[in-house]
């Protein structure tokens, strides 16, 4: 079983790896589609996911940890 400090380290490394992987296609998209187009697409999608994460905090305390954590992680 992993200690909490090791879990945090692996979660941080995983998050960093995902950021690196998704940065590579973004570099090419900025050159081909333009920043304005990507911004107009990204902001509404980001707003929907932030709303879902915020509303997940309103779930009752009796809800399972997975049900409360899922929308926040998404």
C-alpha cells in the first residue's frame, strides 16, 4: 500500500505527464487554426466542466466519495 505522500507524488507526476502529452498537439493546432478559434471553443467547454465541478460540492454528505469526486476529477 502506498503512503499518502507517495500517492500525491504519483498524482502530480501523472498530471504533469498528461499536460505534456496534450501540449504537443496544441502547438500544431495554434499554427493551423489560430488562437482566436481555439479560445472561442475552449472557454465554453471549460465553463461547463467548472460548473459541473462546482455543483458536485452541493451533493449531500451521505453520497459516496466516488459520486462526489467523479465530477470534480472530470
